[in-house]
């Protein structure tokens, strides 16, 4: 265990309490494996093949780590579905790489599943400017996340998932804590077991992938693990909401020629039509689902 990381872990609650007196965490000690020493030494002396092979070796551990928490992810999806089926929204909140991953997942839901913008929302510490450039100290404000959520008129039917590889991001911790106090369902995706953020989530999802190939570089295995979990959550809930028929994206937005071609072939397959007839039907009704339903 990295000594500096262990000290940070033990003292983190004191830093939280000192920065904002109204919000504090109970004293805790845990192993911050995301900061632990890499299992690979002397990277700067490796050949290109050795570097790539080492990264691939570590990446191979990610899916196994995710598989360990499948039941927890399933429980969250069931509760999320119950809320979204009556109009609730899903919010992702995070900072840095974690925040960007939430924005990516949220932004892909409308074109993939045809849901309205605003049904799944990604919020990053520091605002939209932080998507491309790091905003210094944006993640250190315990109260800003709740202010950001209030701009969306967040309600009890909504769900907030905090994404924090380290599990110590004040922006995420403060937001989840306030959400719970307001009766809003919360979850977190983190890569350290027993980290502070898990104390603020109804559904703590801990994907412990171990030390990074480059020590502390959580955009690597931790980021991959978080992306996998977010894919599972959003895809599963959209399937349950009826946004997939069989295994097809029947509500996808026809926003380019590739997707129009894909949609045409779906209609062809479902209705046993020629390409030309299916394409004409798709263009007339504007979606695969409506084109298929028009003949039923």
C-alpha cells in the first residue's frame, strides 16, 4: 500500500470537515488502491511492445472486477427503472475523467434510444468548460454540485449517480449527501472499497480494479471500469423502458446516412421488404418503430 495514499485516506474526513463546517464525514480509514504503486516497474525503459502488452494485461482485469458487482448494478437498475417509468430522470455527476464519462453516456442516450434530451443528464464540476480543459479546484467545492442540480429543478422521482474513481471527490460527496437528505435516490461508481463517497450513496458500486499501469492514472483501468458500469446502467434501463425491440435500436435518431442505412435494413428484415420499399417507409415515418408499426 502506498504510504502517502494511506495518509490521504485517513485524513480525508478532516479535510472535508475543515473546508465546509456544515458538511462532514465520519472518521474512516481505507486503502486507496487507485493510488497504489503500479505492478509494472521502469516504464520509461520498456519497448513499445512491452508498454502495450503491460497495459493490455491490466485492462484484462477490468471486466472481472465489474463482474463481481453485477447483483448490485442490477438492484440499482430496478430502482432506477421504477422511477424513470413514471417520469424520473437520471443524473450523472463527477469531476475530471469521471465527469466526462457521465457526459458521454448521457449524450449518447438520445441518438441511441430516441429519448428526449434531459432524460439523462451529465454534470461535470466546473461546467461545460471542464469537458475539454481541467478547471482548477472545481472538484473541491462541497456545495457546488447541489447548486448545479437545482438548476435542473431536481425532484424526488430523479436518481443521481456520483462518479468518482478515488471516492474522495468533494463535489460528488457533497452532492450525494444533499440528495439523500432531500429523499432523492443516490448511487456511486468508485474504484476504491470503503471510500468516503460510498457513505453517501444508497447504492455504492465499488469496482476495485487495483493499481493503475501508470501509478495513479485513473483515466486508465478505473475509467474503463466506470464506462462499462455506466453502459450497463443506461442500456439496461432503456431496454426495460421499451426502447429496444428484440436486440434492435428501433428508436434511434436517423441523423446520418449510416444510421438511415441501418434503419432501412431493420425494416427490411422485420417486414420482408426490398431495400427501396423499406427505405421509403422509413423516410415517410421517421423511425424504425413507426415504420414497422405502420403495417400492423
